[in-house]
């Protein structure tokens, strides 16, 4: 849908304009003559209050009116009061159809009417991105925010990982240290056990010596008894010789003495054997006692603190190594999360129906064309993209308003015309000065009358 006929009276600087439009229209004239008012009138005709200027009615007039005929057979008439209110809006089709809610009917057709390609190229990156998101319905701002947060988290994890690895490098590791710290109390207990065993062995040795001494005493007693027996025998012989008469008595006495001596001898011999056996048993028990190397234990006690320092250092090294690995794993997880966000972002943009191939969003949310930010695009690329966006925003009403047409060079003007022709669109472009084929406005009217 385009505009085929336009009538304007008392709108802004326009006194009266009555013109037919075939294809695109160039509106020319000096500044302040009313050429901008024609483009504003088209916007107000279709958008109403959304495009209404502060003083829509020409100075000294009571009412302004804009009438437009469309290529699909509708006549739209809007009457405006000086305070910017629409007094009356009518839409009548060739078949007599008239919508009950005319503005709502228009709004459904002309969502992007006021889009100006040149204005889009001058928007900041954030506003451009918001326009594209509104048009395509694709919104990656949540992913961009999530990525920024994840990137910040990964940066901190990276710092922590690097610090942990630095700390790990500064910690010594002793390969000769045992796995656990030496317990000095255990060593002292072993020392006490060794000392007690040494004392036990000495005590048993003394007992064995005492037993051997007692056995020697018993053997000396046997010698004494042998000597005593010999003396008794000599005494008896002497007594026999001297006392023949008493021989029987002497023999009896001798037999008794010999019997007593023999019994005592046997007893002492048996005691001597038992003491020998006891001494041998004590020797065997003493030999079985294992006495640890007390000097080695003493050395271990002296080196315990040094050994324990190494064990603690190794434990700190292991903990630092584990922390460094955990942080490295977390950093890798954050990197994977960033990759997943990028993949989702790419998918959303790829799934969106862009108005022109090559249009996308950079990681910072700015609009790009073929990977280049719009701020760095050539004028031809910027116009091509902007025209595609403008036409996509108003698929039914294919009207593009360009208010600063004088900023376009001849090649850019030709590019706009080609894109419009290829898409069946109508371009209303405003330029300063005179131009062949243009509608020239002077003092609020078309030079030469109706055009």
C-alpha cells in the first residue's frame, strides 16, 4: 500500500497542497518553506497522535486537514485541532467499507511508517539493536548479560587459579619425608620399652649369677662334707685301733654318720643341679630379650621436628595442588559455559528472520552487517540495511520517509530508488534546493499549483 494522492491544508507551514504521487516522490525547496511539513503530514495522517508535532495547525487557522488516497483503494481523512487532537478520522474504501476503529485499523498496517533509513544510521548502537530486536523478535540481551557475568566469574577464577599455581610453585616438596608426621610420644614410649627390656635382661643376668654362686656354695659344702667324712673315718680308725671293744659301736656310729653325710650330699647335689637348670633357663630368657637400638630411637627423636616439618610442607603442597586443579577445572567449566552461551546466541540469531542476510548482533549487543558494526559500515551498506529494515517494519504500507535526503550522494540516492523499486515501495525524500522532477515547495504551497 502506497499513497497515490495527497491533500494537505493548514498543517504546520503548509497552506494548501494537492498532488498526485506516482511512485516515489522528492520534495524540494529552501529551508523554512514547508517541505518537511509534507513528510510530517503523511506520518500524522497514518499514525495520528504518535507522530503529532507540538503545533500541527498553521498559525492563524482553526483546523488542519490531511487527506490521502492509497494504492489499494482507501481514502483516509484526518482533521486536526490546534491542540494536536484528532477531531475526526475517517477511512472509506472503494467498496464503501469503513472500519469502526480507524486508528486501530491503520496501526495494524503501519507499524514502522515513521522509519527513516538515515535516522537509523545515526542512532546509537543500543537504539539500533532495540529496533532490530523489536522487528525480529530476537532478544539476546539475557544471553549477553549472562555471558558478561560468566566472563567476569571466569576472570576471577582465572586470577584465583593463577594465584593458586603461584602458591603451589613456592611450596617445597620433600621426596624423602614419610607420609605422616612422626609422633614423638610413640618414640618416647619405644625408648621406655627398650630401657625396661635392658633392665630386665640385666636383672635376669644377676639372678643367673646368684644361682651359679649358690650352686658353687653347695659344691663347696660337698667338699667340706667329704673332708668331714675323711676326718670321721680317720677318727673311727683311730678309735677302732684304740677301742677294739667298742668297734661295733664305732661302726654303728660310722654307718649313721656316713648315711647322714650321703643324704646331705645327695640333697646338695640335687640342689646344685636345679640351680644349674635355673641359671640355664634364665640365660635362655635373657638371650631371648630383644633390646631395640636406643641410640637410633634417640636419633629419630632428635630429627622428629625436621621430619614433621617436611611432612607438613608436603601436606601443604598436596592441598595447594588440589586447589589449583579445582580452580583450573572451574575455569574450564566457565569457558564451556561461555561457549554454550555463544552457541545459544548464534542459534537465536540464526533462527530469527532478519530483514536482510548478513544482519546480526555483536557480543556487546550492537547491530552488525556481515560482521562489521553499523557504525563502520559504508554508506551504501548502511542504506541497504536501513531500507531493508524500514520495509520489513511496514510490510503492508510500503512507505519510507527520508527527511535529510540532501545528505545522500547520487549513488546513494540511486541505491535507495533501486531498493524501493525492487520491493514495490514508495520513498518520500526531502532535499534542500531545486531538483529536476521534484515537487518544489515555497511558502507552504507547491510551486506552480497542483503537481
